[in-house]
C-alpha cells in the first residue's frame, strides 16, 4: 500500500486543499529539490503545520511565498 492516497480528481465543487505534502509543495514551487525545500523551511521562508509526525505545507503559504517573489522580493 502506498504512503500517499491517490489524489482526488479536481472538479468545480472540490475545495482547494489547505495542506500539501513535501513532494506536492516541491512540485508547486517548480520541482525544486528536497534539499532546497528543507533549507527554505529551516530559514523560516515557508509556513508549515505539523500533524502527528508529518510536516505539511499550507497552500496559502506556498502561494504567498511565490507572490512575494513575483513582486520583486528576494
């Protein structure tokens, strides 16, 4: 059995997910490496939530990070 369930197909009635796993967050940020993602977390650049043993990324935080960089941020 896989660690991650099969994604639910998106429809107009499916709400946006609140949280993303590391691999999904990496993909959302342009397929960055796991090492780069870990560096960003350590630097406090990304908002995370810990549920049990899992560290998840808020999709709002990922979007905010990208928006800040698109506006000329570092």
